[in-house]
C-alpha cells in the first residue's frame, strides 16, 4: 500500500460559445461548458497541488468574467474554500506543480508564495522570455508567482522519489506542457493529461488544437499518453472533457 490520496478540486468553469476553437472535431458554433480542475496529492512525504485553476476573485461575479468574445470564466467554488474544507492551509502545501502557464491553470498562484513551484524548464523559458505572448502565454496572469521559488525540471521528474507521483513531459500545447502520473493502490495509475486533447474523440484520433504552439509535438504527446495508458494500464483524465469528468469524484471524496 502506498498511502497516496488524490483529491479532485473544482476550480472553475469555462462557458465556450464556439468549442471548435479548442476541439478539431467540434462543429463551429457548438456551445460547450468546459470544467476546470485542480488536484491535491497527499503523499506520506508531502503534499502537491496540481494547477490552481481560475482565480477565486471571479467567484464574486455572478455572471462571470468575459475573457474573449466566445469565452466566459466562472468560479462556482473557490480553490481556497475547498482547501479549507480539507483543512489544508496554502502555506502547508509542499509543492505546487503547474501543467503549464495558461490563465485557467494559474489563477491562484499568489496563494502559494512560500511553496516550491515545479514546472518544465521549457515552460519557464517561454513564460519569462521575450516571446511569451507569441507562445500563447499572458505574463500578467502569473505575475503573482514567486519566481524565487520555482524549481525547473527537464523531462519526467519523480517528485517524491518512489515512483508514485511523476511529472510527465507532454509538450506541444505550450513549450513545456506536462502531465502528472499518480500511482494509486486501489484506483491504479491515473495520468492527468491536462490539455493534450479536449475530448475523448480528439484524444483517440490524435486530433490537436490548431492554436497549439507545436502540432507535431502535440501529436507525439498524445502518443506518449496512449503508451502510458497501454503499458501501465493507466486511466487518462483530460482536463476539459465535460462528459469524461462527470464521472470523476470531487473533494471531499478522494481516490487512493
């Protein structure tokens, strides 16, 4: 028994008026709600939070916040309130691991000023380099991130040294996009695939979003995820797939 628990936190909702922006298989003009999730991993050697969702402040806006013409962000439940429900103080979290630096994944990074932040070196260089916006990143959205606490990694990285929580390099959506492979004693391996695909059909067909920074890398990352799924018997969770996420238990329930 490895005594690792995985909690799924609901950290926002994206109301999208044209899902074809994200999914190559969607008909233009298709309306689709897209869940936003963060994940808390409780390990005997520490705790890790995976992504911080949409910023909690939007929870005070009943109509949400219009981001662009086709996208509205809403926050029905704040990250802070869910951590409080689990009796987890932000300052007690040992690691904040960021899948990538897109706005819906970094909304509450300022809560974790003293936490060690794990991200791919390629994402760090893109996010803090001169071409961040060309690489689909918005520096103002993660300006609250404490750069002095960032620890960069290259490729896969075993966080606790026992193979149960492994950062998995899956670039293409952004230069340093990554997933998280969590080995659980009862649920088995779960790969948080984040934004490698936006629907189960896209994933199955290797169909990638045209706005990804590297389409060839994106397709290779889907193949990597499929290999993990095949070789380890892992379940792959796609971050924004509404239908697939319906069956996922959210906190205070957990997976182990």
